[in-house]
């Protein structure tokens, strides 16, 4: 997992180009849940700033953190100078101040489960909000999905990141909500989903796949072969669906 977690910096520009952003409705749901104005927020695993834009654009002073300097360098190209950046994984951060909001988008599963929740709680003011945003994105058409799975099957069992706590996909409450509910540090756990549809060209979809960790850690020659096989089964345009799931909790 550590190799996959640190595999993105080499494709930071492609990450920014091909990874879709997040819908404004997600930020609205987080801030509605907060129930009061949020002055400052800390972001865990900011990457190139896809989710940073959600909150910095609403007048919140965001401190964006990431362990990869190449990702932070790309973030700085696209965000105002008043967005503070700090290099470091969650495990490196020290609670020199407490925030009204701590959030992570498509990055929490890369953090060390040992001490994860005490570390996050230490960064939050009492009553402050934690938000984890994530969820799968893939072809909306099951026929296209299966064609992609079949094309890559000789090289990969799955491109998905498994649930960190083993929660099966049919459970109503998914991870990290499952862990938050069990933590004595958090209360009022909620799970909300915002579905988004978009259309990619076949080449754009291959570009997106080039930023996904399971492909990044393949040897270059194997990765090229996988992408060639996938490209052959794709239509010229691919309707995509993303289920953005936000897990929300309040610091006791």
C-alpha cells in the first residue's frame, strides 16, 4: 500500500489534467452539516488540489497537506497564494492549532490505521467536523465496465482499493463511517452520496487510468500493454458515473 500511496508524484500533471474535480454540492453538504461558519480547514492528502478548490473557493482558509512535493507543486500552479501548503502525511502533522474542519478526499485510505482517529481528533477543535470524501468512478455502461475488466484481467485482479476494514460493498454504511461509529472521539456520524455523470473520450479515460495507483506500480512495459488492451475495447466516448460519498462526523 505504501508504494501505491506514493506513486502519484510522477504523474502530477496528468493527475491534474485527467482527474475530475468534485461537485459543489459536496461542499454544501459538508458545510450544512457543520451548522456554523468554518474559518479554517486542514486537508489531508490534497494532491493537486481537486478538493482544495471546493473549500478555498468559499472563503475558508485551507491548509493543504500532502506527502508528495510534486503534487503540492502542481497544486500551487492552480490555487491562490493564500492557500497554505504543508508537506507531510497525516502521521507527520503536529497539532500546532485546531481547525473547525479537517477533511480528506480520495486519500484517507492511504493513512496509517494505527492512531488514525486520535491523530485526526487532535487536529480538530471540540465540535469540529471531519469529512472524508471518496467513491468509485467508472463506466456507466456495465458492458463497457466488463470489457475493461476482461481486458486487464491477465494483469490485474482488480483496480479497486479494497475497504480498509473489510466492510462488504453491500453494507449500508461504508468505511470510514464504520470506524467513526466505533470511535469514542466522534459523534453524529452520517453518510451522504452525491452522484455525478460525465463523459470522457477514450483517450481521456486512458489518461485517467494512468493516474490510478494500481496501474502506476506496474512495470512500464506491462502498463503500456494493459492500456493498449483497454483502449481497443473502448468506444470513442465513454459515459462515466461517480458516486461521491461523504462521511461526516463531529469531534466530541
